[in-house]
C-alpha cells in the first residue's frame, strides 16, 4: 500500500475502535565502525531518519492488523500523542506513515512549547552492532501528555467510542497511572491493554493496575512488574532473575489474584508466548521459525497491535471479555506470526506487516 494514494476508510458506529495513547518519536540512527573519542571526528557508515516511538509503532500495528485486504479496514484506529508544531519530520515522514496505516491523527497535539520526541542511536559495527541511545522526550512529556483530564475528554469524545485503549510507558508516569485508574474503573466500558515498556523505575501500584483487561510484557518486564506489585523495588527483578529460573506460570498468578488482570501475556522471544486468563486458561504458543532475523525492534509492538485488533473485533459482538478464552490461542498465534514477519525486515515502524500479507 503506497502512502500517497492511501485514503482512510470512513469509520462507522458499529466498527470496532482502538485508541492508542502514547509516544511519538523521530529516530536518528547512525552506523559507525566505532564510536569517536572526546574531541574526535570520524566518518560514519550511514544515517537513517525514521518515525518511531512505542505509541506510534503500536498504533501502526493496530492499523495494519485491521487491513484484511489492501482496501478494506475492519477496525478504526486513532492516535493520541504530541509532536512539535514546527517539526518538518512530522508532516513529511510520521503523519504520512501513520495515515498510510489507517491511523486517524486528529488527536495528535501540535505543541508550540516542545519539540517532537527523538532518539539518537549510535550503532557501533565493530562490537556486533551494540547500541548507544540518547532519548529526548520532548512533546511526549509536555502539554496534553501531562494533562489527564484533557486526554480523557479527547478519548470520550471520539466516534465511534473506543472499546479498547492501548498504553505503554514512554509518556509521564503520572499520566499513565491516572489513565489506568480512570479507564480500569468497574463502570468503564473501555478495556485497557497495557504494555509497561519501559517499566517505570518507581513501578506501577496495584491501585492503578487493578482491573486491567490485558497486560503484555516480555520476560524482563514481567519480573520488574512482579516486584512492583509485591511492593518491592523494580531493581529487585535483577536479583530475582539471578536466583530463580524464569517461570511464567508462577509469575502470572499474582497479576490475576492481586491485580485482577483478566489476560496476562508474556512474550518469550524465539520460544513463543505464554498466555493466562483469570478463568484459568493458560498455555504457550510456540515461536515461529524464520529464515533470518534482520531487526527485532518493533516485534513486541507488532504483537501488541495485532492482539489489540483481535480483542476489539471480539468486543464489538457485545460479549464479555471472559468469553474470549475460546479465541485467545488463535489471537496469540496470529499476533506471533505477525511479529515473526516483522523481524525479517529492517527498521521499526515500516517493518510491521499488513494483515493481508500474512
């Protein structure tokens, strides 16, 4: 699907709707034989400028998961985030990429006080591609992204009203905690899919996490979140990992029993994905073997987006999420297949596959 000829299909009131609240970044990736020393100038190998941010990546994954054919999009996807008002990269790179993936961008604030978030990444070729990354949060931590009531109003005024809200950890912690508490209320009709990446150093308290519909974590994040809900410092996760073998079955239980999380998903890299529900259904979906791994950057975001699309299609039927047990394994398999397709391509956002490619 080309960017210039993409036309967003109109949303209908009966169409599932996912709203992604999160970060939008421009990534500057420089590859170099080695890093320069103090005062030294080197000739680097290449520079690439790409759209990114976990919020943007997951929105694109939701959007691309909804294109059942090149022309038909069966899930409406909107993005709430913030960029610098005068950023030429947003108008020429990021917005076209989002809209080509079926994302509605009217909820993105054009900040006049902060620049677009950015990541400057140095890839050192002589040591196996080791990364050094400098992140400037910019508009992701300013303006609307620090204003919980404004975000809530923006979500609730959308049509059709979203049944699913997706969030990550690259916007202010207090914003994330406030939105979790608001949308996780028993009276709320919105189901939260939360990917705590990165996990806040201060953790996520039970009061905010309680009632979350879906919690998606990798192994490191699962250990950190387990420490957090146990009232321990997030840093204790490293100590736990050194002392005990990783056991996703045991880790999932407290999230159900203490935090009332309905679905826990723990991605295990090449080994697959562990899933567990509050009704007791659990298992491991094996990883998909690929010929060659090119770039794993957006694999987790791809998984989140595809699973969110499956949940939203289910909820539009008017069924309670507890009935999703009958479909969860299939949903995990498809999300895992999409992530496997993603890692065989170079780059982040633009490596995420459309559903009709699978």
